C-alpha cells in the first residue's frame, strides 16, 4: 500500500484581506441615518405617559440617570 501526503501551506495575513478603500462604490450615495422627531397628539402623549407610569409602577422599567 502506498500513501501520499499533500500539504498545502496557505499564508493568511492582513495584507491578503480586502480593504474597504478598494471598493469605492460601497460607500457612494450613502448618508447618515437621521429622522426628524415628530409631534404626538395630546391623546397619544397622554396614553404614552399612562403606559410609562404603569411600567414604572410594575418595575419593568426605571427612570434614566444619565449625568
């Protein structure tokens, strides 16, 4: 019986990986995602406040404390 062994040496390095600057069409025509805030009607705002109060009372959410 005869066994053959094939060893392939593949070198992977940072230089072999594609970089975004090599694909200029990827970023063309894009812009940051931004939405303008919209106003709620008085009834929608009251409903939102009521739901938030219920969630606060049940301790599902808590008030934010950002500096």
